[in-house]
């Protein structure tokens, strides 16, 4: 075994804690919670985007009334890929994060989801590692706020080259 680069990139363990938890599955995503509760894989769905609705025939109709009906979006297993790159509940936060990360990892938004996930979980620069750690922490805090019925603040705006509050 060798030491992962992100550990050497960020000396302060507080600035790499969320990333380390995500990489070692020491988190509270449905995939892990369900494993400990003996819930079948297909039952470990995301509780946060399950309630997000949109109109569209491709998801199957919900309700009895005429006309378009709201559709449940997810039903996806709450795993790292879903949490970091797919959850509809947090698409604004994710979009802001990916735009910021593109400053350090050019063309990340043009990569496949799998390559994006690999890049996010294996950052190669200190700036990218700190930004990823901050994003993961904000996502878990946003979920906790929803669980506790606390208002979730939007991801602050930031422009590359200006003061960066996340690093």
C-alpha cells in the first residue's frame, strides 16, 4: 500500500477530514446505513431527492387526475456517485462546485461521471483537495439541516482570481 496523494497535499487533517471519510466509507450515505441494517441494495435510495418532483412522461405517472402529473425523480441508490454528482436536491450546489473545481481541474465538466467521481475523490492539487473537502462537508451539513428542518443556505458565489473563502 502507498499513502494517498491528498494526505500529503493537505497537512491539516481538518482540511481533509470530509474527503477522508468519503474515501473510507465512514459516512452516512444510504449505501452504508443500509448495509448495516441489512437493507437490500435497491432499497438504499436517496431520501433527499426522492421527494423532488417534475413533469415528464418518462418516469411513469403519479396520481389519478387528468393532464401531466408530478413524477418522482430518483429511486437511485444513495452512493458516492449519487451524492456527489447526481442528487437533484443539490444540483445548484453541485453546479457551483464543479465550476469552481474546473478552475483547478480544467475540463472536469466535460468528463464522464465516472471520471468526474475519480477526479473528485483523488484530487491532485492542494487547492482541488481543499475545495473537494469543503464541498463534501457542505453537502453533509445541508443534508443534516434538512433532517433537522433548518434552512439550507445556498452555496456562496465565487469567481476565480478573486478572494476564495473556501481555500
